[in-house]
């Protein structure tokens, strides 16, 4: 091994990297920004603004005493408390969003008697539900412990839409499906379109009578076809499970995840397809600013990681620091996650206003980035 040749190679690599400013930013700045954002969310996450509805199934002095102590404990913890006339009224309050969580007190709740208090959440956001349950459970046990004697009540969790599933993947499936489709479609489109540019294919196309609009539309539809196939395969894999019986010493296995969906799989396909088309347009747009495949990847910490952190995939949107919550409205992934949760868990259809809004925004984002890509390609080629 020649030390001189090794030094020459080291010098070549360092000079190239020093001149590649995007790579230097990815190496030194991007990790600081991403870890700083992650830490800021964890340290300064605002507690959920809980609106609690209490419904008591019993009557009499004991029930009134416990309900009053519970009201005081929750109010003292900074929660907004209302007394619901009945269990059905409390359930309706959670369903329409006027209450974040409902506390259903059993008819036999009394000091010295073990009972079960039911906590009712909407069930669409598992991470958000977990934060609400923890805060309310702590307030309940701390507020009525002195009134219940030695027999503290147990706490049970129910959801308005569906029931808590033993499948740990079920509540997270909408967010996971949306994010990975968005990620891989962007990566495929960005790298593939960059090769079209660097290989001279795009420049030769622009020298023909083909218009820029036709070029952009053709590329979007071409990449969109593969995106559609990817969406179909991923949703089929996520929703279908085919049991293969045991053969000889081999145990039986399931091909597919078999995640239950309360709504229409076709509507879920439409939502994810619109998200994928937006990723196609985004990949075409951003790839025009890249000279190498590495630079296409460098946009991931800038464009995709913030959406992963702020769109309800990892953290509940309601628990984000207040300064970050307005940014969620500019995240296409947030609208897809919201729509898929409505479809997967609630069983919503196109008559639901939230789903209509999410689909309209996703379609608008796809069109917007296609228009921006049109302008960028013109500057890049001419």
C-alpha cells in the first residue's frame, strides 16, 4: 500500500466534499436541525387541552360526593369539566368533539367497594389517546383516593369508534401506510427524474415539438402509474391476510398483515393515491435542484422528516408545541393521515366533511407541485 496514493485519494475526497455545499449541509447542519426539532417537541410539548365529560350511572349522596371530588381534581389539573346528563350524552360529546374524553362512573361506585370506571375516547389517534388517558387516570386516582377507602376503582378504556385492538399495528396503520408511500414514491420519482436530466433525455425532449406541459404531464402520469401500483400492492399487503396451512414440519403462516379497516378500502386507496401523486410532483420539482442522486436524498431531512414529526405519525398533533401547530396545516402528510384514520378506524365515507377536506387538499397539493415543477423545468432546460 502506497501512503502517497492514499493521501492523494483522501485529498480528492475532501476537496470534492468541501465544494459540495449541499452535502456539507446534510453532514453538519441537517442532524442539528432534526435532533433540535425532535428535542423541542419532546421538551416543550404542550399537554393536551382536555375537555372532560363526566357521566354518573348512580344517584344519591355517595355518588354526588365522588363525582364532586372528581370534578374538583380534574379542574385543579387544568382540565375543563362538564357534567353529562347520561352515558349516551357523554358518548355523543366525545363523538362530536365537544369533549376530549368521557368518564363513565358505574351505578355501584361507592366508598369501600371495588368498581370499574370507564374512560371513553374517540379512538382515532392512539398517541393522543395515550396522553389523555395518562393525565385523566392520574387525576382520578389522586382526586378520589381519600373517598374510596382501601378499595380503589379499576380503570377501563373504551373507544367510540371500534374497540381497543390486541393487534399493536391496527391503530398505527393509517399513519405508517401514508408515510411510507410518501417516502418511497418521492425517492423513486426524484432519483428517476434526475437520471432523465443528467442523461440528456429531458433536454432532447425539449428540443422536439413536445411542449413543457406535455413533458410534465407525461412524466407525472408515467411515474404516477408505478405509484398507483405501489399503493395497490401496499394496501393489499396491509389489509389482506392469506393463511397458509402447516406443511410437514413448517408451521402455518400468514401472508399479509390483515389489518382491519372499518371503511371502504377503495376510498383509502384514493386518499393514498392522491398523496402519492403529490409525492411524484414534489420529487420532480425538487430533483431539478439536484445534480446527483445523493442531493435528491439530501432533501429528505428538510422535506420529509419534519412531516414525519409534525403530521401525527409519531406525535399527536394536539400535543405539539403551540408554535409548531400552525405548520401542520402546510403538511400534505397530515391530511392523508387524518383521512386514513377516519376511514380505517371511524369507517367514514365521502359524506364526512373532514374526509372531503382532506381529499380536496391532497388533490390541490398534487396540482400545485405539478405547476411549480413546470416552471422549474423551464428554467432548468432553457
